[in-house]
C-alpha cells in the first residue's frame, strides 16, 4: 500500500485528496500546520458569531468552468453552498455568472472535501524538511517524529514550497453580525512585519471614521495573510509541477492556476490525474509479489 501525504488542508489539498479516494494502493494522509481546515478559506468563530476570512463567496462562470461545473452543483445539492442573494455594493457581475456563499462558513467547503476523501487528517503539523531516504520521502515536522511516504503532494503557496525545496446565516438572536475588513495590497505589504496589535488599531481607527455608529465589538481577530492573491501563475505548469518522479514529489495550488475556487479545483484535478498513474504502479508491483510478501 502506497502512503500518500498531502501537505496543506486548504481547498486544493482537500479536493485533491477527495479525488484520490478509491485510487488503487493508496493510503492518503493530510497534514496542515494550522489548528483547523480551510487555508485561505478559513472561518473564525467566537462566542457570539463567526466570520469568513479570505474568501467570503465563490463565483461560478458556467461557460468557463467546463468539467469543474459538477463541483459547484455537488456542493449546492448537499447544502454546502447556496446562492448569494444579498446585494453587494461595487460588485461587478458578469452575464451568466452565479455567486454562492456557505451557510456554515466558507471552511465548510474544505471540510466537506476532507470528509469525502476518507483521509487521515492531522493539524498543527508544520512540515520543516523533505528528504530522500531508502527510496521514499522522509517528511520532518516541528512536532512528532519524521514519517516516510511514497508520494508527497505540496499544496502550500509557492514561496513556502520553495522554502522546502456577505449573507448572515445564523439567525439565532444570541449571535450578532460579523464585520470583515480587508485592507489593500499596498497597506498589507507596508505593514507585513508590523506588530498585529499596532496594525489592528490603525484598521479600527479607519473603520470608526467610515462607520462611526458601529457598536463596540465583542471580539476582534487581526488576520495577517503573508501569501494572498496570485498575481502571476507559474508558467508552463498548468495545475501542478512534478519536482521529482521516483518517488513522486509534486506541488500544486492556485499558484499554478489562479486565485479563485475554480483555479483551486483545476489544480486539484490536475494533481489527482498526475498521481493516479504512480499509484497504479504500486498496484502492478504488488500483484507480482508472492502472496506471503503482501
């Protein structure tokens, strides 16, 4: 049985793991350094409410989605996504496109795919090194001993790979609305290494001037995205890049497509199609072994 490790429990990693379910001779594990699933589709929760960080809705353009259209339809059928009906000031809507929100938080999309994958999912697993040992990949982490895998799939932002080598849904009267404030890319770049408390105060001061009647929040979370939107995808690598063939080390994510739901799904499909032939090789090799060695 081939051991497959997916590094990153964001949308690409989760969907890729789900697409590998049932693949021959494959046992899939998913590791993420965060405390929960989602990546840039994460949902933060407090005692009196929740808010989506990063993506708040997904957009489907049927003419461009092609084979990925079924992913949107499946999520809507299972109640993971629902149409965005509230007006959004300043939003440019292309003809024929549809916007969706997640009633249980945007991270529920990622959690759905992780559940569908049947993979062994572990959080707070910060991968620090990947090295070859006896024909397999040995993956080291900050917490816990190294483990060996036959296939490693990296779905983090490209700079991290290089280092290794809307709608208010909950209607409960006890839960108030959440306000998510996004800064500009320029502001984020200028304050990337500043103290979070200092940046939080700057944002709150601006917010107070814009919406002076805003009530005092019951809780605040200042989220810093070191890697956010992809401005230029890796060239000539549609969806994924193979870094090593035997054993397989492959990377993917929106850095190889584009920063939206469709781009992550496209990368997940490309990753799965590239990995499956390698798993079939394990099946063929196992079939040639004597029964007492299986």
